[in-house]
C-alpha cells in the first residue's frame, strides 16, 4: 500500500518484492531486530517474478467506479487491530 501511495493504485507484485529486497537486504538482521520469525519474513519470496498486480485505489477512486443505483454507501471499521483503519469493510444497498 505504501508503494501505491507513492506511485499509482496498481502495483506489480514483483515490484513489492524488489522494494523489500532493496530495503531489507539482510533478512537475518531484520529477524534479529524485529523478533519476527525468519520463515515469515521469507514468505515475501512468493512475490519474486510474479505476474500478479495488486490494486490499492483510494476510497474516492473506488467510489468513482461504482455504477449508479447504490445508496447508504460507506466504509466501516473492520476491528481494532493495527491497520484496521486502512482495511475497512465496504457496504451499500441497492436502490
């Protein structure tokens, strides 16, 4: 999501891997400093060479794509965990 905020809503997954590799070249040190399990850190390898693209539109961009005929459109909190504010639940009713 950070890469999308700096560039555009659509982010090639391979770019996410490349960015991670650039910033965290020493995974052993990353694990040591953060206390994260190395196996969890290494899950980023699934992104290497991927053709997938993730899309992170802003709320306004998302709403602009909705067809007419919806009412009570809104984004609602999805919990109290870290990043919950960035992962709302979208709800609406068909008019």
